[in-house]
C-alpha cells in the first residue's frame, strides 16, 4: 500500500487596507484548526490564466470594491509612462504561487 502524501491547504487573503483581512484570517484559523504563518506586504503572484481564475474561491460584497493601480505601466521608458489601475472587490484565491514582497 502506497502512503498518502499530505499536502497542506493554504489560503491567501488579499485586499486593500481596513477590510478585515486579519479578522477573516483569525476566523478561518479557528474554524479549520489552522495556523497563521505570516503576512506579506506587496506580494506578487503568478499562474496560467485559466488555472489562476479557477482558483478563485470567494468574492467579497460591493463594500470592498476599490480601484488600485501603479503610477506607471511598467514599460520603463519615460516617454511611454502612463498611469494604470484595476478595480475589483476583495477576492480570495486558494493554491496559487505567491512570491516576493516584504514580511
């Protein structure tokens, strides 16, 4: 008999300041007997589009809707600089790759 390999479930909670991410994390940890292992500020994430969007496991209500952006488009050329932004409610994704940021 082949032993089962344990794969821990990881939940990542992202969103702008003052939405209750910490309270949500504490509630989830208590509900599922889990552990909060840390917070990362300004994380990056990546994935293949279809796989990434299938990992969406929750969307908050309209009260969390906000516009967030960057001061430039990231091309690096001064003559191509333009402000960019995306609008979205807070969303919860599971099992995605997160990297970088500050702890």
